[in-house]
């Protein structure tokens, strides 16, 4: 499986609520069980040799959910970061985050910053948690930064623009996975997925395991990415 290893995989982790419903439980039970799926995605990405894994954990629009669910999700986030930190260190994993992090509860911000700081010199897989994130928010934010810096129009190009996005050290995703049996982007990485290969496994997030990731990578390796060229040009 070592040929064409994707450098960056992004995942929209959807379907926790319905998974819980199917098990006759409250929605939060699905979120709790989603943590095991996250662990599988991280381990699988590491084993496959992927460099970057971006996980959509909470969108700007998710703030419109009932307060009890938001509170439970934020608590779960704090707990999960605490519990996983040691494992991240052991596996040389670096944690980063994108989104409007200042809008998160203080305890969450502190736990997150602590984990980011603790893991910052790790050199293996980098995980990017998208929290209070949306693609439109990120693009508008980039435009604001360009104006603040007084960048002249001639210097604003498709190559310079991404410098002002949240994470300009990371290449665009090669693969985007969305679980949850929905076929939409839900405001994730709108700029970065221009040429990303899309995968929609028909499972709910808590059922996601390493093998799903390996199967997707294998299918990715069969695809031809043409970036506007002809197939013949790519083969040369
Ligand atoms: C994804 O699962 C997790 C978050 C958006 C935080 P959902 O909570 O959206 O689960 P469904 O889509 O309602 O089943
Ligand atoms: C997308 O899932 C956001 C995350 C997985 C964090 P949603 O459940 O919020 O998406 P929609 O509302 O069904 O599009
Ligand atoms: Mg959903």
C-alpha cells in the first residue's frame, strides 16, 4: 500500500446522532462512541503514512443546536483531549486546531492550547481539529487579513490567497471522507477541496474503523487525478 500515499486526509465525521438513535440511546451516546472512531482514524492514518489528518468536529452552524447537546459536546471534547494526550505523545502525533477557537468555552480553549503546546515538537502525523469552523468563515477571515495588511490588488492571486487561510503550512487534502450517508460538504474546507477526491462511505461515524480508511486509500490509488488535463497527458 506504499504507492501514492495521500499526504492529507480530511474527514466530516457525521452520523453520531442517528447511530445513537439506532441503538435506542440519546444523541450524546453517539458522540461518545465517535471517540473510538477518531482513535481508529488517527491510528490508521499513522500506519498508512499519511502526514495530515483534518477532522471536522464542530461547525459554525452547530452552534444552532440545543444548548444541552452543545454543552455535552464541549465537555466530551475536554475529556477526550485529556484522555488522548498521553497516546498522542507516545505515537509522536502533533495536534493543531482551526476555527474560531475564541468562541469555545474557556476550559476547552485551555485544554486545547495545552495539548497543542505539549505536542508541538512531535514529528509524526499532524491532526488538525476543525472546531467552531466553517469554510465561509475562514475565507471571509482571509479577506479581512488581506485588507488589514493593506495588500495591493496585484499581489492577491490564487497562490498568495491561501497564505491568509487558517493553516497555510498544510497542503490541500488529497482525500475528503464524509460518513453519515449525507452527500454534501456542510461548509468544510471550501477553498482547499477544489481538487480533492471525495468519498462517501455509507456508514455512521461511530462505526468507522481503520479498515474503512485503508479501503478508501486503496480506491484513491486507483483513481486518476487529472487537474484539468487529459488522461494521456497524465500517463506521460
Ligand atoms: C456529527 O454527528 C457530529 C457533529 C456534528 C458534532 P451528528 O451529531 O451530526 O449526527 P447526525 O447527523 O444527527 O446523525
Ligand atoms: C457536519 O455535520 C459538521 C460536522 C461533522 C462537525 P452536520 O450534521 O452539522 O451537517 P448537516 O447539518 O447535516 O449538513
Ligand atoms: Mg449530522
